């Protein structure tokens, strides 16, 4: 399958009603766009970008000084769309329904912060309704050596045996947009408690620390959401 993954951050002014309408629009993509084979979307279980509202900008480490700290917040909304092949994704990109939903999303989300990756995986759609997905997207540092990138990929792949992990994949972006991220770590977990344990696991923290040295760590995009329930 070819998956399009996109993570979004709400605008400060977006209302609860607008957020609900956004989720309804994402759900409609599976019906309105014939080439879409499966849809998974959901809001962050760990607070999303709320910290950007709770903590004043002058009290936070600014993004351009957060190289070792990483991003100040999670993203708010995750969308995963599966296609049979590149033609299916291309048809979706030219679909009027996609354009309509995309225009709405741009109005209620911060489009300049949207994080995207297109990536391949084998097997049926990676959706376990009611389970939890943790997604992390990375941008490589231009100075990072290929060996360092390989070490980061392997460090995350080694987490497949951590308790509570149902499935874990690491994949490179195959998209062509200048705004695309470079690497995705896609983890399917049993439940929210398993996700919390995974994120706090020493091996995961070690892998994240390794990634911090090879990526633009402050721009990392991450989210944890319940699959298939919005």
C-alpha cells in the first residue's frame, strides 16, 4: 500500500464545532474519493498543541533555539490515507472532494506547519480500530551522514519488541513536495496505556536521542491518536 500521512496543528481561533466538522470531512474522503482504499484519522491523546496556548511564547524555548529539546508540542490531528499505487494517490490529489476538504482544513489549521510523508508498506491497511497509533516524522539534518541515518532507522526498528507494540514500521518519504518530511516511524499499540509506556521506555528515549543528533529535531512532528474513531 502507498500511504499518505499528514499531521495538522489547529489555529488558535478554531472552535470545537469547527474541529468536529473537520473530522467529518476527513471521514468523507473514504466515500467521496474513489481511489482512497482506507482512512485513519484522529486527534492527539496527549494534549496536542494546547501548550502553545497555556504557555506564553516568551516563556517557551523558541523553535530556533530548541535544537536539543525538540518540538514544544505535539500536533493536533493525524490523517492517514491508503492507496493501491501512485496513480491512486495522483487521482486523489486531483479530486474535487479532496480540494474542498483541503480548503476547509487550511482555514481551521495552520497550513505552514502541516507535516506530510508519502510512504510504502506491505500488507493490508494498517488500521486497528480502537487501537492507538503513535506517529513521528523527522527531517534529516543536511550534515547527517548516511551511516547516522541508518543508525536512527535501526534504533527505531529495534523497538518492535517493546511490550504493547502491535506493529512498528520505519519508512522513508517517497513524495516530491518541498514541504515533505523525510522519515516516518509508525507504531501501532494496544491502547493508550501501552502508548504511554512505549514513549517512556528507555529504548525509545535512546532512539529519540540518537535521532536528535541526525535530524532537525526541533521540527519533529509527532502525535498519538486512537485509530479509526476520529
